[in-house]
C-alpha cells in the first residue's frame, strides 16, 4: 500500500512535531502556514506559505496532498469545509466548528452527561451584572483565545471594567476550589478502537501550561472517570486522530471537564519520551489509516515548558541521558511564547 502525503494546516510547534513524527514512519508532509518563518518549514517535506483564505494557496495545498489534518482549532469552518470537498480533512470540520466555540463545546459536554463548571453566556454588560452569583469567575471569549488570551478573572463586581470588549461574546465560568488539573490524551482509530495515555497532571503559571507529569497523583475513581469521559467524547464526535480533554479536580475530589482540544496537545509532549508511541505518531497513524500499535508507557516523566527567554540557557546546555531538550526553532523570542520544552524521564 502506498503511504499518503499528509497536509498539515499550521506550522507552529505542534505542526513541527507532527511532521517530525511522520518522517519516522515514512509519511511525507506538506505544511501550510500563514507565517513565512513558521518553524514547521524545518520539519515538513514541503512548506507552503500563504493566507488560509487565499484560493490559489489553498488549491496549491490541496493538489500537493492526499488528506489533511491541522495543528490548531481556530481555522474558519468554511476553509476546512472547502478543503474537505476535495481532500478528506481529519478530524472532521464539523467537529472543529463545534469545539472552537466555548458555548457549543460546553453544551455538547453537558448534553452528554459530562460535568462542567457552572457557566452562562455573556453578550453584554447587562448579562454580566445579572449573573454576579457566578463570581468569582473567569470571563472567556467564546471564540479564539488561548494561554490566557481573551480572559478576565473577576473576583467581584468591581472587577467589571471598561477593559472588557463587549463587541465580543463571552462565557462566564464559576471558579471552583481547584485542587489540580489533569488531561487525558486519547487517539481514536475507529469505533471503540483507541490508544489512551494515562491522565497527565498539569500545572499552569499565568494561565500558560508550565509543567506536565505522568503518572498523575489522583484517585483510581478520578482516573477511571476521566478516561471514560474522554472515550465518550471521541465516540460521540466520531473522532479520528488524537484529542485531549482537560479536566479540573476540586478540593472535594469532584471532576469537571474544562475544554476539549481537537488535536495533539501541549500536555502530551512528554509521550515522545515516556511511551513507545507518542501522541504525534498515534495521530499520524490514525488519520492516515495505518496500523494501530499498542501504546505502552516506558517511563514516568515530567515536561517543563520553556517560555520566552527561558529557552536561551538551554540552547547551550549539556544534558543528562534522561533529559530531552526540544527547541521549536522559532525565529523570535517573545514574552509568554512557548519556545521549547524539556522532558525528564525516570529510568
């Protein structure tokens, strides 16, 4: 069987690591990015620069690939739908449309008996002032926004300021007494056919993921429930590929689904060294219809995200044999920008 050429929309670190994983199993990749300096150009077989809404660029991309996946969810549905008419897009564009809006995402979870924190849709200042019973809470734009962007932590009514741009729609989520955060990374190949990584424990700093650890320090009941909910999500979505469900655990050991990421996920980077098959390779295998290989944990591991100029000393450091440094090769160091990561395994 001839292996397909896989198109990847987005050339950031996730696209780069997908292309690198594809190379190891002899899958050629074409990355499409609207950034001429995207790090993905160092890892893909072919790199296409252009705007995602440019017809010529999209047609060139379609003609260069056999099927398509993507590294980020904020791609306009119309563009994914147009590509899918010519070449299959996985995960399906309809899934992306559902999840890229926080309101429809929360409704999907609740409709499938998966608990989330209490929330309300906020379209204007009146909606906000009428729902102060949800304070302290987190106000998030319904679309776009990640790593803390487009978010406001509101402790009391006094925090409702003119800085909030009410030309955008939001959801207001009630804050819980947070004990810890975990994520479940799962790859679905077909109906009831998965590879699932044990829950990963995550620590955020300034709303950006800083540390991920496997295994997580959680109860058996939380572990079982989080995995079952992740399986339920991918089945209901008829999802193909790797997906991550982020969870909160409160001080009473209640579990809440926070967000779904319809793609490989930052918290799963440690699987590149902790497991025989990484989240990236599993995603490539699933979307390309390749053989599913039983995924096994080889080592306990911890990942450290390198943010902004934290990357600088690592670029000249000598590492121990249980340390694995990944430089995303981004051309410009920016504050709060993920520049690389270090994974430490327990041998």
